[in-house]
């Protein structure tokens, strides 16, 4: 899923994580090498809780809110 927030294009991908026992949505900046991961929302299958991690400073709140909403929607159908 590609989105644009405040003039910056981002890509959101869903991945499973066997080591952490859950799934996550990762936000990155497409076309960068190495790929610049901006943030992620992780959903734990063990605890049924979400955690948010930001890997850049000053991540736009709009992007974080969108990522959280998308993670909740996907987890509901997961």
C-alpha cells in the first residue's frame, strides 16, 4: 500500500514475524537503498497487544495515526 503524507511517499507492507510470534506493518520510504524503515506497528499473537516503534525522528503524527488504524483493521480480520 502506497501513501503520501506531507509530500513524502511511503510504502506500508504487512509481514509476519515468527521470532516475535506476531505480525507487523512496516512503513518505509520506497526507492531508498538500503530501504529506510520509518516505523512499525507490531501485533503480538501471545499478548494480543500492539506496540509502535519509530525509527526516524519527527515522524508525522498523521502517518503514525494512519499506521495504527490500518494495523487495527488488519488485526480484526487476521
